[in-house]
C-alpha cells in the first residue's frame, strides 16, 4: 500500500458544497444508492447495516439503498422499507450512527412498478403506468417471472402520491437529512416518463406534459411535506435498464427538466451504470443532456474514478459525483482518495456480505 498526499488535481473534490441554505456537504462525494438485500424479514435495517453506513460517513452525502414506500413496491428480497414503525426505528439507528460520525444521509424512496413481484407482498396487483410487462425474472429467484402490470387507475395514482409523501415524512421521523425520490432505472416513476412503458391515453399519457405529471405530482407532494431543500430526484432520461429506448422520450424530458428546475429542489441525480454511454436521441451522454436542460445542482455517476470525476467537475459537467461499486469495495473510499492510498478493486462476490 502506498501513501502520499492528495494530488492537487483532486482538490476540487474536497471542497464543501451548499445544496441550499440549509444543507452544506463536506465534500463533493455522494455514496450512490446500492441495493444490498440485507434487511431482516420485516424489511427492517439490521445492526450490520448500521455499521455499514456508519463506516461510510465521510462521504459528503450518503444516499441509502433503494427503500420501499409500501408493500406492493417490492421487487427484490430483503430490501428495506420505510412504512412501519419498526422500519422507522431501524433507520433511526442508521441515521444516528452516520450523524455521530459527522456524515449526512438521504434515503432513496422506491416503488419498483412493473419490476415488483406479488411473491413479496402476498399476491395482488403489480402497478405501473401501463400493461407493458418486462421479460425475465427476479434476480436470484428465477422461478419468479415478471407479471403483466395493472395500469394504475386515477385512484391508485392518488394513493401512490400520498404514500411517497408519507414515506418522506417517515424519513424525517427516522432522522434522515432528506430523501432522494427514485425516478430512474425503469421503476414506477420512470414507467410514466418513457413511451416504451407509458401507453396511456388519459391525463398521464400521450403528451410530454401528461407523461411528466405523475413524477411532478410526487415531487410536489414530497416538497409540500418535508420542504424542497430536503428533496432530491434521480432520473434516467436515457433508457438502459428494464426499458426500451424511444426517440420520442426526448420531448418528455425537454418538458420535464425545466418544470423540475422551477421546483428548486436539492439536486437532480443521473441514474446510469456507465456515463460514457451515448444516447442518439439525447445527442450524447445522459449527464450532458441534463446539464444543458437543467440549471441547478446535478449529480453525475457511472463508472467514474476520483480522477475522471475531478476532471468532469472542473469542466463543469456536473457539480457532485456519486460513487457506487468502489464504495462497496472501500468503506474508507473518501479517506483513501484524500490520502492517495490505493483502492481495493470491486468484484461482484463482494455483494454477498456487508463490510
Ligand atoms: C446499484 N444501483 C442502484 N441505483 C439506484 O438508484 N438504487 C439502487 O438501489 C441501486 N442499487 C444498486 C446495487 C448494485 C449492487 C449496483 C452495482 C448498482 C446503481 C448505482 O447507484 C450506480 O448508479 C452505479 O453503480 C454506477 O456507479 P459506479 O458503481 O460505477 O460508481
Ligand atoms: C437480489 C437482487 C439484487 C438487486 C440489485 C439491484 C441493482 C441492480 C444491479 C443490476 C445490474 C444491472 C445492470 C444494467 C446495466 C446495463 C448497462 C448497459
């Protein structure tokens, strides 16, 4: 292991950053949301999860693994929830430990939409924008093939909006500094924003304003409940996961992003695994496209190293960098980068345990 001082070229990553008047981050690193499937049978965070997050408190902001807002939101085993008192109490231990170590933490609020499976919630409907199913089965549970979702009725939509707001309220009760609404990666909110999954002909489909309506209603309801300073949003304008690309999606996001900008939320975060991916209909990278259409705080992500992130921030491509897999492999990622200590390389086998 070699030790040296932080290269000057990385110094911008260690500058503080004010999201708004109420939240200032100690550095430019976010820990990306990372599903680990390690909550207990009641979807309550465990002591191992408390220790896992506490070890990573040097990140300017931790975004937790995606956390379901209600039972029918679940699509993977042992993903934590934030809708019971036991879950809120479990998360309180996590937030207390992160705060004791000087960190900040937002919870990622999740409904998997058409990626949900009734196996996890005792049967019943899988809700999505339209009855367009995805192929395949739940990872590691191959007998559970995905089902055709039920298009959410207007009543279902009102209930969902209410439940996102309630989950945000629960998050504040659990001691979180804020929430990141999961509007990315092909899950519920994203199914409204893309033509592949939204075939509706009512006021939630067919036009950019209609297709943006559900996402904006969720944002507005969460903002009304906990405040814009404590509300972030993750989006995937480029379809890449459980979603087929459609060039008409561009108009949806052309409409959606300025609407979002007027809400003045804490940040927008790209949902992507590799930001070098280019999307024809976005004219390049998802992050460049969002930067051009959204003038407020942007979080970049997707196969960045500290070096490439530092360069991208210096070139004003985004303001903050989220780090995912390297943070699984290196609980002390931020200290290693700061001190010039070599990183442990990530491998998929590391997902088997929480370190
Ligand atoms: C993820 N990612 C992810 N994204 C999200 O919005 N919510 C989540 O719960 C998860 N879960 C998750 C689990 C695992 C094991 C991986 C590898 C990824 C995506 C993640 O936040 C990030 O966008 C990517 O990992 C790309 O960043 P890195 O890993 O290249 O720094
Ligand atoms: C038991 C299941 C654990 C679920 C983890 C959910 C996180 C998703 C990680 C899956 C990787 C998907 C990669 C898609 C990348 C496409 C890039 C072109």
